[in-house]
C-alpha cells in the first residue's frame, strides 16, 4: 500500500458523513447536474463568480484536494479536465478558466476535490487577479 493509499484509508475511516457533492449526486439535496460519467460529474456552483461557474467533481470522495488526486489517480484528474473542456464547449465557446483551491487558506471549503470552471468572464472581472 502506498502512502497516498494509507492516507486515503485513514481519512475514509474518520469520515462520518458524505460530502455535500455526494449528497447532491445522490439526490439528497438539490443541485443541477449538467454532466455525468461513471467517475466524474458537473454541477452549477450555488454562488457563481462568473456567468458560467460549474464545479467538476470526481464521484469518489477518496481525494481531499488536487495534489492527492494527481498523486493517486492522474487518469481521474485527466477525466476532470476533459469534462471541464466539454462544459466550456457547451456553455462558453470553449474558453474557460480552471481553478483548483488547495487547502482552507487557498479558499477550499469542501474537502472533496473539485475544479471550478469559470467562463464568459468580463476582462475587468477576472476572479483572483
């Protein structure tokens, strides 16, 4: 077992409730699912920071942040990026920003890895700049 696998098992053993994203995916709380595969899904952000603001999320809760995901399952990370491109193509002529917040002080508030797809941003309103 790798260090990443051991860390994931430790976290999973201490989780008591599913993440808000899992609860949306399971239909326990409302959310607009825009796309879904066996391993990844996309929902609209409930507090949009751009005209198009979508979250792309792996179905698994195994990874807290993008660093863990990249180390543990780079193929899943690639699937997330592919879905981000698909969403941007369908909703924003293919142009988009892809943001991962990595840690609480970087703005991450849900520790189930997810990417923010932002598009149709006015140049004067670029988020984070």
